[in-house]
């Protein structure tokens, strides 16, 4: 019984650790993919089909169907102690020029940067646009606010200030971490062991 309890305790600890690692903070110094968002907000309005912004099912997996004021939230973005010097966003639009604002912790807060973009010629012809950043350090929720709408977005990336954090791990350039898949699989395996161990304990009691 003591041995079973020890195995159960170890399994729980392994599961908690694995789950925590799987959802580690986003490293902004690699390309942050649209799928890394924790919220696509449409409080300001929805597209003509009645739905809000979404990840499109195409090879680019971009955020599309954006109207003015919609925003994407990226939780727990770690800018490090050295901070960021520049923010870039990869945009595509055949229509008018516009802007994208960036804020932290509150979508209604004062933007720390605003990127101006120009027409790229097509909905899937992407181009990077950028703006300088200063004083942005530590871990924050990042809000990408689509001031003008009418654009597609394929990526967001920050450049570190001199002496700041390095580039994202090559193992997973989309999220900037070492890749959550191994940790997710470890968490799933731990959960399975926990379930089986629990069943054995029930049978013995």
C-alpha cells in the first residue's frame, strides 16, 4: 500500500510539472504564430458573416476576418530583463494602409507601440512592418489591437534590446520555446499512469 501511495504521489508531481512546462511563457524573440493566441476578441464588431476574427484554414494559418478594434491576446509573454527594442508584424492586405497597436495587460491601456502598414497587393502576400519599442521588460499579457481592421496577420515578433534576451529556440520558432509537444505527451502519459494507479488502489481497498 505504501509503495502504491509513493507511486501515486510521484505521478501527480510529474503530471503537474509536465503541465506547467507545456504552458510556459511565450518567448517573443521568435515568430509568435497566430495559433499561440489565448483570445481573439470581437467586442468591437464582427465580420459580415456574423463571426469574429479567426485562424484561417490555409497554409499560412493566419488571423483573418478582422474588423476595426478586434484584438488578439497572447498570455504570459516574457520580454526578459533586457527588454525589447522593436516590434514587427507580418501583414497582408490588398486594401488601404492602416495601423496595429500593441498594449500590455489591458487592451484599453495606452499602446507601447503602433505599427503602420501599407497595402501588400493580396490577402496572402505578406510583408513585415515594424516600430521601435522601449521600456518593455518582464512578463505580460500582450494585446495586438487591429485599429483599422481589413488585414490578415501571419506573425508577430520582437527584437531584443542590446544585451537582452537571445533569439528563440530553433526547436520551436513559432512559439519561441523548446516545443511543448514533449511536455504535453509527458503530461498525457503521467495522467494515464495516474488513472491506472488509482484503479489499482481502488481494487485493493
